[in-house]
């Protein structure tokens, strides 16, 4: 639903801008950060309708952050879609089994 808040957790500025621009032009509100740690804080504070999470982030990685989201009663039901340049099928299946809602491979800008 347009106008819902989507949290973008992506350390690559060009990728973050692309996702933000596409979402905002279709009417979604966005909130962004470059780190998983900040993403966890924003998820708790803002309760987004969806989180788009890069997997390879500085500091805490996206999988660890997703596990923490799933362990917290406040954030455990927020859908998380992984967006990453990793194209390994094994990684896709592992991430889905660990609780990601969906997986979208992308090419890094």
C-alpha cells in the first residue's frame, strides 16, 4: 500500500538512492540507514511496514540483524526482504530458512 513506511538498510549510496527514488515516486515513505545497528534502532522506533536489508553491511551483517529483528516481539512480524549482489543459490536458501521474507539479488551499482 502506497504511503506506508519502508526502511532501507543499504551501505551503498547509489543503491540506496535508487531504491528510495523508486519507492518514493510510487508513493511510499522511506527511512534509510547505512548500518544494521542503526536499522535495528529505527525498526524499533518507527515500526516500518517493510524492511529492505542488504546482507553485506559494515559492522553487523544483514543476517545477524534479521535474527535480532525476529527475536524481538516488537519487530518479529515486520517483513524483511534481502537485497544483495550475492547470487549464490545456497545463500538464498539459507537466508530464507533463517527467516527472511523474500530474497532479491541485485547488481551493485
